[in-house]
C-alpha cells in the first residue's frame, strides 16, 4: 500500500489513463463511492455480495492504493485499487490481472511465511505487512492468556506451548473461515472478525471466554485456562488504530482476569460476570468504624463483621477458608487485636490470610509489635477511603497470587514425585524379575522403611532426621539391592549356593555402591547420598557380624540400619517364592532373638510399636498358622 500524490484528474484524463491500463489488465473499472457500497464485486468473482476485504473500499477509505491476491478454484488473480478524485468526486480505479500457476505456488509459499508454526494461526509478520493498514468494518479483539508467565515458570515451556495450542484451537472452532486469528505477541492473540454486527461481536467474545475457562489440558490437569479480552468495533479507521483501543480494554480486563471488556469503562467497574468477589472480615468494637470500612469496601468485597476478638476467632474457625483478608482493630475489650493476632499465628492462619491492623495509635512501638506478630499492613485512623481501598485491594491480590503460585508449585512437586514413583516402580519390577525376588518386595520395603522412620523420630531425636530426610530414605530404599543386577542369573536363581557363589552374591553391596558412584553429576544430591549408604551397608549388623565392612552399632548409617530391618522383616513375612511366609509375631520374635543377625534395639522397639499398622497395611490381621515344615531361611535371600 502506498500513498498517492497525483490522484486528482478530470474525467477525460481518467479515461485516457484507463485506456493505457487496459493494455496490461484485462479488467479495468472506474467506481464511485455509491457503486462500491451497493453493487456486487467485479465480474471474475461473480459474488452476490461484496468481498469481506474489498480493496476498492479500502483504497477509498484510506485515499491510497491497495493490492490483494484472490483465488477462485485453481485460478489466481491480482486485484489493484487506486484512489483518484474525478472532477472532485472521490473514486477508485480497479484493475484485475489473472496470474499463472507459478504465482499460485508463490502464494502458498507466502502462506507459510505468514503462519505461526506453533498454533497454525497468522503471525506478527502477516499483521505488519498485510493487515495493519487495512480499513475493515470489523470487530477487533486482543486476547491475553492470564498468568501465562507464571504457567511457564511453574510447569515449564511445554505447558505454555500446550496452553497456546489449545487456546488457538478453541478460538478457531468458534470463528468463521473469513475471520483472522493472529499471534500478536508471546501470549497475546489478535482476532479480527470482518462484517460482524456489534451485538454478535460481544456475544462471540464472551462465548470464547467461557469456552476457554472450561477447557482442560489432559497432560497438565491442574492448569486452568482463562483469558482477558478487550474488543472494539472498527469502522473507517485502520486496523492498527483499532488494535490500540482493543489493547487498552484488554488491560482493563486483566484487572479482574477471565473478563471481557468491549466499552470504555471506569477501571474500578471492571468485574468478571463469573468472578467471585473476595471476602473481608472487619473486626472492630465500634459500629461506626465498621460502617465506614464496609462503605469503603462493599463495592468490591463481600463484607463480614465482628465486634470483638472472640467473635472474630469463631468466624475464623467456621469460615476461615472463605476469607481473603482480615481488618483487625487493636484496642478492643476482653481480647485486643494483638491477642487475636498471636492466636492466629499459633494456629498457622497467617500464612494464607493477610491481617491489616487498624488503630488510631500510630507510635513506632505499636506498629513494630503488629509487624512482629505477623500483620501484613497497618492502617491508622482517621481513614482515607482511597488509601484504605487501594492497600486492602493490593494485599488481597498479592495473597491470591501467592495462593495460586503455591497450588501450582505443589501440583508440580506432586506430579514430579508421582513420576519418580512410577519410574521406581518400573525399576523395582525389572529388578524383581531379574533376580527372582518375591512380588512387590521393593515397594513393601519402602513402605516399611517409612513407617519405621516415622516411629523412630517420635521416640528420639538422636538421629536428627527431618521430614525430607525420611522421605528420601524411603525412596532410596528401592535401590538397596540394585547391585544384584550385576550378578550372574545362574547364581541369583540357583537353589543351592556353593561358598564361592555366596561370596560372589555378597559383592552386590559394593557393586550397587559403584553403580551409584558412576553417576558423578548426582553425587551431591541427598537422595544419592542416602542410596549409597543403603546399598553398601544394608547387610551390616548391630554387633559387627555383617558385611562388607563389619561396621558395628551407630557407625552404621541410620538409613542403612532402617532399610536392613525393613528388608529382613519383609523377607520373613512377605509372600515370596523362595520361602514360605512366617506369621508376623513369629517373624518379630526371630528378629529380636538375633536369628538373622543383630539389629538396633531401638529399631526393634519401633518395629514392635508399629506391628499393628504393618499388619493392617499388609492385610495380615489373621495370619495363617506356621507350617509344620518349611525351607531353611537364608539371609541372602532377603531383598
């Protein structure tokens, strides 16, 4: 498109120029404003109605020259419209030229040039080169995915790409073939809907918003899609001007998120039709103060009130999860605001519920004490309505964002832990099949290890194990016999072992440690450190009679001690195919008697303490009586 400087001419000059143009273009027409508005398109198209992207109307509106390519089946045409003024009357000279098949191939190449490869919509280049300066009677909307950066930072860029693809797919299913979807920015989409009535345009955007908010990504089940949408009807202005207006309205919509804004409205009046207003609890013994605060906040918040500290705690107990923020007066009879704040801190309520302290006392000591007890902010009386509203709104949004982030991070850790458990489960099955271990021995050892560790930490803090340590040890327990993977199958599955074969079998502790040491890049990971201890020393015994190093007492790492007992216990009570299972009581008695080596007396106490829980989890409430005759138990057959 280019601006013209020689567009003023007489009727005779126009006819002379059109005669020259007909030597090049088979079809040349001179069209005035009325003809462009009322008559069908030029003969090659044979359309009953004007085209949605009529270059003649665009040239007339922009007082410029416009060009487009039009396909009709296998034929391709170039159409050029040039603005002129004939004896002072605004008009357009239109020229149409059929193109050969080579031009058609070039057109397909341009289509690839203008297509975003991720979402299969138009790209920013198409907007800049083909759409930006067009004059269309169209609805123009800017669509921005809510919390897109947070989604990428939490779930990774694969989740962001999946969200964009799903969004584009939903929008494409909601629009016509003549409508244009453009990837305008990273997470911003431009939607142009030519010749759509204004009321239909608004309905369409709201329908798209609803479809997005109810969509789900199968591979990211906790990721919730929503978009902020700003729209404007464009007429007699270039698309670029409409985009500026739509963009401003989109940023208004982002104040509430999951919202459509199609009119110029006051920022505070923007609210999604399906959004729930946050709830504020106002605690003050003065009815007048409660009324003032309620008046300030009632347009944007659901308001609850309490007249004293005891009533506040009752509401927190009954409706705590519903609250978004608490405004708490300091000076109240019986229980002042500091007492309420202290009790909330003791119950762990301040992590999710922000508290803004209210008082006419603004001394440094009072303010400092409020913050030390966990208050999020401090507001002094008399109230400035705008400041109170802004500070309460900002804190509410900040905590809401933190809650969303915490939920997304928790889901991410849950998914990773779930995937880790799946991988360990697969590895366990491979190991069990390889060396003929009893079915599900490894996950049972993990479960027993976790239960023993929990009880051990309840009885003593001697080993200084954190909750994270206990989870890692239970996870690493799956690798306790990984060294057996390097032992010959004929030895693993032999019914009777020679002394030499037993010696080879015992090397699985060192082989397992070596396997993990080969993972040089992970040596500093706590999981690997615990796994190394467990692999090498889970056959050591409390009295020094174990192998490979003959360690004694607490010189054996506690991780290896616990897994050793869990391994031995499950080797006796587990239903394997190398020996018949013992009843739980007999198994514990033999372990305490040292029949299979000496174990930490404190861990044996823990085993007795949790025997009912182990029996319940294993479904051994009514164990079968011991057999009259069973195969001799070999310690090396333990997992």
